[in-house]
């Protein structure tokens, strides 16, 4: 497939994530106020979309507490800058086995809940976008599995669509795209789907360019895609995604560094991405253009 560079690019900023990064950088936001403030700063720097998890304000540990999501949502909507709100729906699918010799019973860190509860905060907050991790996979930890069964994804996808929220398919490998296409074929997701290509996440799709283009070539032409990679390759994938016809994601969820020995803020990562996109001859588009492009419903 010949490359067709995207000339009108939107930036998503993944503000904090759920990884154990809270003690690795003072810039990783913890409280709802810190998360909202970092998202607002990213929007002012040029992000059209902010992707938000929530954390326990005291420990920084990932949280599913509905109150925190409501606070973050209200604070961002009350800000003096417009931005498209994208909330995670990836929490609540964690299984940690007991080890290779005695996998059961499951051990601490396991957090498995039903489909309705996994999207409870989506129903309460009604963001314009929320994520849908479109498959089960091993992560870097030895006995941890991110669990998203076909039945779970059917139930979550149906509920998200009924709420008028746009699912952002998180594809960590080509099989996840395969199943996402099935969800569209089954009428659970709409035909003009939105997908995030997640590169370099152990043990999903490695972030080499051959694998990336295999992912891109599996995205239907009527879909919109964005892409990112982790750590030092985050900014390289800004350029790769634009060149391949997509949009970009940066942020502290995926990368803590601006340069060697220099910890980044979300706003700085967005500013760096803006510079790369504009130096490639493309234009960074804002939230209203994203809403028209993706047919989003603005709430609040």
C-alpha cells in the first residue's frame, strides 16, 4: 500500500495512564485536580484530545473510583480551553496468576469486574470518546494478563455505542484489528471506527516499521487511526504515524522523557509533537475539527 501522508493531524495526549510511573517522575499527575490541570495544559499546547485515567491522590496507584472520574471531567469541561475528552474503559480486566507451578488461586493485583461496571463511569461522565481494548494479551509482568474476552467486548462495545460515546479501539496486535472488524460487521461498532495502534507494548506488536505498516495496512480505509510507541521512540512515531496517513498520541502514559536526562511534562511532549508535525508540512487541527471528522457528540 503506498504511503499517503496525513496533512491534517490531531494530537491525543495520554495524560497519566495506569502504569507504576507515579514515583519515576514528579510530573506524573495523581489527584483529579493535577490530572485535569495537566490535561488542560496539554490542550493549550495543541492537543485536541486528552486521554485520561485516574489515580489514588495519596499513593498514585491506578483507580476506578467514579468520584475521581467525575472530578476530572467537571474540571476539564469548566476550563478556559476546549478539548475532546477521552476516558479509559480499560480498567477492571486484570488477572494476576499465582505463578507457573500454582496459577490458581489468583493473587493480589487481580481486578476483574463485569462489563456494565467497567463502563459505569462512561455512563456517568459521557465523554466524547472512550477506549475499548480489543483483545486479551500478556503484558511485561510474568503472570499478568490483560483480559478482554469477545463476550466482554461485545457487551462493552454495545453499551458504549448506545451511550452515544465513540469507542477508540486500542489495537495492540493485528488480531485485535481482526476482531474489531468483526465487531463492526456485527453492528456493535459503527462503520467509521476510530482505532489507536499501540506499538512496542510488551508483548503486543513490536514497534519496528514493518510491523507498524502491517498494522496500518489492516485498518479499513473508512476508519480513522492514530498511533504511538513507548519511551524513546514516542517522537519517532509521531513522524511515522503522520507519514503513514494517521494521527498521533504522546503523553506521560507512554513516555516520561523529553530528552536524555530531562523529564517531560505533558505540555512539553505535545509542543514537541506539534513542531514535528508542522515541520513535515502538515497542520495540527483543533477539537472542533476533530468532532466534525469523527462525528462526536459534545456533552456538558
